[in-house]
């Protein structure tokens, strides 16, 4: 597998993207299932099983929750754009997809080497 000499700012942006995405997913896990107030439902029992799907009423997001979701989404867009449009990608003769996949794990190998 080829090794790449990623610029430090690109590595930092990719790591920030990973961290921001993880923080957003953790935050979103505690939010109501609907951003807007919505009534819940209970379905009929499914054939050949006792499973019944359903959701409780959703109060929707508070203004603070909606603002935090927008902040996370804006930061994720900014970071992903920074990574995707970095000038480094234009320096590669080929194998850009493989290089991008390697960048996603570059912080793992850097941590392993430091240990």
C-alpha cells in the first residue's frame, strides 16, 4: 500500500472532521426523533412476530437544539469542503481515491508511530 506525505493542515482538517462528526452524532442521539413537533404512533402487530413498531410524541427541537444542529452542520460542511478541495489532491498523478481513503486513517497511523 502506498504511503502519502499529507500536508499537516490537510491532516488536521481531516481529524477535525472526524471529531466534529463524532460529537454531532453523540449530540444528535439525545435529540427528539423529529425536529418539528409530531404526533407519535403505534402500528398493528406484524405478521409472524409480536413486534409492534411505534414512536412516542416528539416535542420537536428547542431553539437551542436547532441552533446547535445548524452549527454542527455548518462546521461539518466547512471542514468537508476544506478537505475535499485542498490543493494537495491536484498534486497526485492518480490514485486520488486511494489517497483520500488513506487520509481518513492517517491520524491512526500517526498515533501508532508516536507510541
